[in-house]
């Protein structure tokens, strides 16, 4: 039986010295939904992300993902379990081509080791061409196929965002976490991004979206959680969250 | 996939093969010393390619690489010399040397996993020195390495009764020891180059490159950075170990002196000067930096005599001066190396 919950965060706490970045945050993401995480600057959104993807070790609480606990301090295992992410300040492999970036994303779903590489046996060659084909398909999927052989760092800002999403999708995630994907985008680009995210969800991937653009979040997400000063304020459907007095205060200042 | 069977590449491969076969005989016209210099150039290709895996592919700055060369050389020396009375055949010792060096690679790699850049450089530098000092002092209380005197009378490479030292008649031609070693070295070099090329364009090679570019992003896409860094150290070290074994057999003598920090730096200079991460560039760097000092050694003295009629500057110091100057000039005018990979070239132009 497949549980309805994909991710269950239980009382996750994280502090940096005296600063309590996360205060016992509990929230849950259901399969197939687009889940928004919003909050003012410094509310702890990215910290939450980093705890979940294993970059930070939480000081308390933990995560149940897809029916089993996530190990802390093991980022590569998070990817193996099916959590992929993008970064707020884009982190691509700048001096590799767009295609190579996505091919690296296939690493966790492929097997070839040193011996296979040296011997170039049939299995390795087949795997290698499958990696390449999948990467090409993903570049088409995010519509930057015309930049295939360009170095990642020479791509435009919007294309870099798309490439980062393609690389994350290459790991075949169950949960795709996007950290402020619309930051710095104009209206048209945001609309295109929205279409892309919606498409990814339709194709069966659950999405966690951290975003500043409240309009985008409210229009796109099925449910939204609001963080303020490291604590969860509310978790509900956008219509309810929008009208919540505490949320309005957090954003506008009391 | 490239098509290797088109007429142009067949012609190219034939040309290179003929040149490689003719080289030791051409070099011998200038004396056997030049054949030996050629052999050392190939040995440096091994070392530079091994270090290139660590520095060029995975982006881990290693200043103690010579330690693995030393380990390989001493493994060979101890297992094939009167020192312990052991005389194992080379095809047994070379894999053992590679394996022991590989273990040392992991030993160096594991405590330095969280270090990068200058911090890593300092630790590896220390590691290289530790190995050399150990070799220097492991003659008491039990004499293992024979200390600074080194180990002498090391067996040459031999296949059956065919020895690679001394002159033999092959098909009516007389082949000197260095010439025979030359062909052994070329065969191994081709093998090592193929391994390197295949590694670079593989899943593992891409993962190394990803770690070099952005370690956090590499972790986020599921790359086990710890294992892959250790793998880079281990692979690089085993190439060093093989090179060391051949070195010991070729020289018949090893001592800690051969494994100084200066050697590590020279090999690093080969990698950087040739074109970090680009295999043809690294080979070019290794050949140039190993041949150039010798050319200067033989050329500087006579050139001064011809120009000024007397020795103005001691040839030995002038040689190092010109060598240094050449390095500075290359780095000034070709910062990506003499023969950089197309990507790296674009990368430096893109930043300008």
C-alpha cells in the first residue's frame, strides 16, 4: 500500500548558535500535490530545505519520506531516495555543457564503475547511450534543446534555471524541491515557469516550492505553509492562508 | 562516436607508430643518454597522467604525489633485490606496487576529504615529506629501506630469460638496454592513455568533473563525493606506483633523494603547463618539462662558448634560470596551458 503522505516533517528544529532558524516545524506533503512554502526573508525556508536534503543536520525532529526515515547528513542518499532540488542561487556545473550537466544528474540512477569505463563492455556502452538519450529528452522537456552543447555558465539566467530543473529531474525524483525558481524573472518568464512546474506535476512528480512571489504560489499551489521566525504559522489551502490574519501581519508587519 | 577506420586516421596512426618505433634509434645517434632521457620523458607521462586524475579531473590539489612514485619504487626494490634476497618477477611486483600505492592513496585521501584548495595542498605536501622521511629513516631498529644509502642491485625487468638490461640481438639488430625499456614503456604508456581517455568520458569521469565544479551541487544530485574523491586518489596513486616500479627496475637503484618535494612540484607543473584535465596537453607538458632541462643542459655550455668564446655563467644555474623563465612565459601568455581542452579554453575566454 502506498501511503498518501510523501513527506512528513516532524518537529524539525535547527539553530545556529543562539539563532533559532527552525522551531519544531511539522508539516506534511501529499503525493502529487504542489506544496508551497512561503515566509518573509530569514523565516527559515531554505534552512528547512537544507535539513531535508541532508546538507544540514537538524538539531531535533526528523523526516519520514516515502514511508521510511531520511538519514541526516547524507545528501547523496536523499537524492537516491528520490528527493531532488534546485538552489536559490543557481548551482550548475558551469564549465560543463548543458547536456553534461543533465548527464551528471543520471549518476544516481546508473551503475557503471571504473572497470566498466576502462573495458567499455556492452553493458557500459548501452548505459552510456541511455544516459545521453535521457539527458537530450530532458533538455527538450524544459525547452532548452538548442543550448545542448553550450557551457552552462554561458546560458541566460532563465535557461540556467531550466537547466537546473532538468538536472534535478534526471535523478527521477519523487519530490522535486524548487528554491525560489522565479527569483529575478520577469512576468513572461514567470508565466512560462509556471507552465513548466504544472507540467512536471501532471507527469507525476510531487513538488515543493519555496517562493517569494506570493501571486505565483497562491495561483499554483494546492496547499501552502507559512513560516515566520522559524516557526510554522499555518498550513492550508491558498484561499484560507491568504485571509489569515497572522500571515498578513507576518508579511506586512504588525 | 569517432570512426577510427577512415583513411585519415589510419594514416595518422601509422605515422605516429612509425615515429614511435624510429624514435629510440634516432635518439641513440646522439648517444644512449638520449634514449634514457626519452625513457624518463615517458615515465613522467605516466606520473603526469596519474596526477591529472586527481588534480585535473577531480580538482583536488595534490602536492605530495611523488610519495606514490616512491612507494611503487620501494616496493619493487624490496621485492627484487639482494636487500631481502627476494627476486619476484616484475609482472608480480608491478600490480603489488600499484596496489600498495593505491592503499597509500586512500590513506592520504581519507583524512583530507573535507579539505579543498590550499588546505588540501598543505596536507598533501606534508604527506609527501612524511613518506620521504620515513624512507630515509627506516634503517633502524630494523633495516627495511636501508636509509639514505638506498637500495642497490635491483633486478631489471625480465620476461623469462629475456632481460631488459644489457644489449641483445633482435632480428639481426642490436638493441641496447634503454632501447628495450623504451618499447616496454611505450606499450604501458599506450595502455595508461587509453585508460585515462576512457575514464574521462565515463560516468565516473563526469562525476569527478562535477565535484571539481561544485561539490554541493554534486552531492545534491546524488554523487557520493567521499567515495569518488577516494577513488580519484586511489587511481592516481596506482599510476604513480606503476611508474615507480619501472623507475626502480630501470635505474637498478633507489634512494629517498629521488622523491623530493621538487619532483612533486615538477609533475604538477607538467599538468598545469600542458593543460589541466586535457590528456594530450598533459602528455605534451610532461614531454616538454622532462626534455627541456636536458636540452638546456647540453645546449647552454656550447652555446655560450660559441657566442662569447668563454663560459660567462655556470651552465647549471643558467639552465634552471631559463627553465623558470620558460614556465613564467607560458603561464603569462597561455594561462590555460599549452594545449588546453576546448572547454577550458572557452572558459578562460568567456571570463575575459
